[in-house]
């Protein structure tokens, strides 16, 4: 049996000097942010570009980023300004039988609950920051380094090289993403509806007074072909009904993208000379809007662990990297369990399940300190 990839990598590094301290496989948001953090600490970074990116369609993704993620991106001068980062002043969560939960930035005494960030704009900011960082070199293929970090996303092609399995629990749902223009302004409010075991989110875009939203619709997988095949006006009409007409008439302004939803976690996140970060290590259901926040926290914690290492430890030291794995697994496990529990609760279509979740929502709305604590956790505040 041939030795695992990490063993060969370590042998190579011990015999030949490498121009890189760290090779990051994947130049997406998590990988690029990590590269900038490490270069700030004077580490030489090779950043491997994405392969096979589809440039034929406009990217419709948008992410809800919390205060901790904003601070991190500002620290590497990659925060997109203006209308590309819309502050969320309030959030409304609607159940399927009168249950409702409301969050307000004013009640939390913060400038915003989160910011809805346009992904292409964020990627442009990161690309520019990387371009002007002399200690980062963009690569077309992986190169030997003392530490390899895999940031290739949930469909990572190289994770298995390190003997890692990706344990997945598929949901019987797909996510559908799109952009809409709305008759009424969104007012800086993020809206979410739970109905019939499905979850619809409208995320405000184009600044506080904008009238466009990013859609993330978690639907039963059997409905995906029909919804994706609908004409634009028919799809918009379905969304207007599902959103209870909250923003008036809707017009589809983008292509639609769909992907299967799953809860997933890598069997191991680190080993001698390698580590996983972001969606290559874990994925959660999008209902919480925490996916990218988790990946950025991975980057921040790994960079801190490397920065605080003992002078005699190499960046690829297995014991050192386990510090990162232990710290991040705890937070990811808690978020994964929370989102999975909520998804399972709202997927139950029985009368008893409906009554229970809406009763729970009404109780949570009145819970005072518990509600405040949950809100601050989601905002990345202690």
C-alpha cells in the first residue's frame, strides 16, 4: 500500500527547501482571508486558484456576515463598502401557524444585526488585497510547503489525499438562490418564512433604502425541477405567495442556482503538515446564515494558533494544528446541532409538530435574556 499523501509531502519538505511556508488550496473567501492573515505574520503563502470556475453565469450568492466577520475582513482591508454590504436593522421570522420571532439592532444596541454582503464584490476586494500582498503568490497547482491548508469547499477534490472522509447527512431539500427586485423597499429587514417543511429567506441588498433582495429558498428536492423550469414571472409569483406579499410585486432579476443541502463534517481536520478549513471541513443548513461566518472563524483561529506557536514549533507541527481543530470543532458542533435541530423541527408536517414549533416560537419571542443571548451569539459577540 503506498504511503498517504501527507507522508510523502512531509518527506519532500524535509529534503528540499520550499519557497512557501503555507500552501492554501482554494482561493475563495476563506482561503484568501487566511492567506492575508498569514502574510501579515510574515509567512510566505502559495494560494492555489480555483479550478473549473463557471464564468458563464452571474454569481447570485449573498451571505449574512456578523460583526466578528466584518471586523476580520476590515483588518485585512477587504470589506466591501457602500451598497455591497447592506446593514440588517431587523429580522422577522414567521412560523406556519402564527408563531413569530423578531430581532432588532436597536434593542441589541448595535449598528446592525448583520450585513448582507454581495459575494462577487467581496471576492473582488479580497483579490485586490491578495494582489498587493508581496508574500502571497497565486498558483495554478499545489506546491510543497511546511503546511498545506485545504479550503476547496464541500466538494474538495484533494481532501481524500490526506485520508479524510467527509461524513454527510443529506437533507431531503435543495437550496435555490436568486435575486429579486421588489415593489416595496425592504427597509433593511431580513425576512424568513417557515411553511410546509420549507424555509424561505429574503436578504436585503443594495443599501438600507434598496428594493432588491437575495433569495435563499430551502425546498423539498422533489419540487426543484418544477421550480427551476418555471418561467421568470411564474417563479416570482410563487415567491410572492410564499412570502405572503410582504414586499409587494416581485421581479426575477437573475438566473437561479440550486444545490443539495446537507449536514457534513470531515472525520479529521488536521494531521502532520495539513489542515482543513471552511466548507472543506464542515457544512451546516443555511437557515441560520452562519456558513461563511464559520469558515472565516476557522481562518482567524488557525492564523492565531500559528501566530502564538512556540518558537521551536514548525507551522506544520501536528500537535500545534490539533489546538486549532479542538477549538473549532466545539463551535462548529454546537452550530451544526442547532441548525439541524431547527431543520428537523420545521420539517415535521404533522399537526402536533406544527403546534409545538409555533408554541416554541411564541415562547422564545417572550424569553428576554435567552433571546438576547442567542442574538449576540449569532452576531459573533460575547
